[in-house]
C-alpha cells in the first residue's frame, strides 16, 4: 500500500443547520491522480478547504503529509500547488511580474520549468493579468501552481466555465505532473468525463456523504454489464439518481 499523502477520518462540518460534510473518510495514496466528483454544492470544496487548512475540523481529523494543516500551515502549504475555479490573481501585475513575485515564496521554484510552462500556455510575459481572458488566467494560475514542482497538486473545479482547449491543457498538465515520480494530484470536478480520462482513484460525494470510493478500474469492473462498461457519469446517476452537473444543495 502506498503512503497516504492525505488522510481524512470521520470528518464532519456544519454551517448553521446545514451539514456540508457527514463523517467523511478518504485516503489519498502517493503518486496517484485522485478524482473527487459530485454535483456543485456536494461538499467537494469544503473538503478541499480542510485539506488546505482553511477550515478547522469540527470533528474527525485531517492530516496532510502526516501533519495537521491548521496547526502547521507553512510545512503543509509549501508542498502543495493549488488552483481553484476563482483563481484570484493580482490583476495589476504582468505575467513576468507574477512569476517573479511567486518565485520569492517557494525555495524550490524552477525558473526553467516556469518558462517552459509559460511558452506551452502561450502567455505573453508583458501581458497584464486583468487583460487576460478567463482561459489565459487559468493557464497563469496553473503555471504558478506547478512551477515549484509541488508534491501535491490540488485542482478544485479548475475547468468550470472554460473552453475545451483550455480544459485539455489543464488535463495535460495533470498528466505531466504525475509523470514525475511520487507526485500526487487531487482533482475535484463535476465534469465526470474529464475526471475519467485522468484519475486512478475516484471518490463520489453526494450531499456531504461519500457514496463510492475505489480505484477507477475497480469501479468500472464492478459496474460492467456483459461486455459493456458504463461511463462514470452513468455510474454516478445510478448511485445518487441525478446528474452531477445538477446542484444538489445550496
């Protein structure tokens, strides 16, 4: 069994009367792409915020690299690359300024790799962040998340609202990231067909509860009907009764 990069045990989180996470337990092995799938509002982002130490566990425990991300945020976050749907970057900076600014925070920043990513993503060094398209901003955010070769890459709905070409670039970057031995990806999305293309292990979450968690190959084999293997989207519908693109909670 591979060493777990993320270990969450019996995690429960409430916001007022609403239960966002209900006794969630997951373990993310090193060197794998881990797909966290569910409808918008199912609890994916709440779980990721606990992993990043932005929320403290009300009950249960969260460990990342064996550490409590709330108690030891510097030791944890320095080893994580993160990209979210919001992707808030300083709009007044140019792309080259953003690269220099970000480099100061990460001792392991790789200038050559950052430049390779900039060229791959066709980002103009002199372009101002606020003038970039949404897709270009997503590429810039991904550049920053990858350039110091983090041990764990966390992508929270990175493809939402982006065109297919940008989504392809993001998925390609995920694959390149895990090509480096021992690196790990947590990829959250309601777009199950994208997760299905890259994930080794899939966890389905619905209304704050884990409904299925297993290696993707095992999920496919367990749901095989004769020679036909249903899509991950079909398996999700069979489990929860609705498509993941349909919000299940506010």
